[in-house]
C-alpha cells in the first residue's frame, strides 16, 4: 500500500475516533448539566462500598470501590451505587454526602460532587481533543506549507542550486519505507553567503528525472526571508502533474 494512502487512513481513523469521542463527551456533558438543572437535593449516607475488579493492558488486576449511598425522598428510602469508582475509595462508610435525584424518578440519583457529575465527559472529551488534534495539526501544517509555497513562487527570485545529497529521511517510516529528501546548496556570488535547501519528504523520485548529486535544481528564494523557498522539481512528489514545487518550512 502506498505510504500516502496509509497516512490518509491513519489520519482518517484519528478523525473518526475523535469525532465519536467528542459526540460521547457532548452527550455526557449535556446529560450531567440537564440532570443537575432539574434534580432535587438531599443528604444521604454511604452505607457500603461496591468493589469491582478489572484487568488493564499490562494484565494487572485493578480493584476499585464505588460508594453505595442511601437517602430518603418523598418519605421513602432509596439506595444507589455510584457509577464512579476509585482506589483508594473516595468515600468512607458512614460518611454523609449531598445527593442529587430526579424528583419523578428518585432512583435516578448521583452524589453531588464535581468528579461524580463530570468524570464521564472529561474521560471522553480529553482523548477526543488528542485524536482531533493530530489530523488538525497535519491539515494546518499542510495549509501553511501551501501558503509558503505560493509566496515563494510569487515573490521569490530563482537561483540555480547544486544538489549535494539525495537521502532517505529515516525519522519517518511507513510500511517499512522512508521518504527521500533532496538537499541542495547555493552560494550568493555577491555576498559569498551559502544557502542550504532541503526538499519536503518525497515518497518517490520522478522516473523521467532521477535527481542525482551534482545536478542543478531551480530554487525560488524570497529576498530577506532565507527560510522561505520553493524547490522546483520536474515531477510531482505525489504524482499526477508534470511539475511540482517542494517548499521547505
């Protein structure tokens, strides 16, 4: 599978998971805020701890305890087990706690605390931000590169640079493959200053023009902005056109 397709699939997966988690977080937040807005309040007592066991990714068994709370509403006693558990337990048996409950369905009750009300949406919302940040950052970086490329081609001065190296970028691997980068240098005949240019990651070199060290390549440099340049190649790094500009950020 072509590396570009693999990258698109990975970014698409991050986006899909992020949107799903964001939707869940929005639902949990809406549920918590709606419940608090309509709930009645009373005092309850922790009458026990419900211990549960779960196995993590390291096969280590975790034991956590959820408080079992009893309270009185409309002259009747109700009991519920919190959906949030922890170790060490957040509450002790006999401890008095504030309880929120649905006046029409008192069995729908929760402990009135920040974590008891908001843990679910926070536990899904924060991973959603991380998942959405990955493709978001990639799209923002791509847009920034496109703007800089257009600026370099519009305002840059063309110079002939000499290719000094064509090497794999081993810091990136997709399906065991690393993209290539082209490094070229240009010495200003007036100032004697040497400029080094590095292309973007190229997953394949043009078949009709396999760039080699010692060859000349056109680079558009923006005056006064040495880091803003576009390396002009005869074939696109992503295929599909007869020419492409590779811009270094």
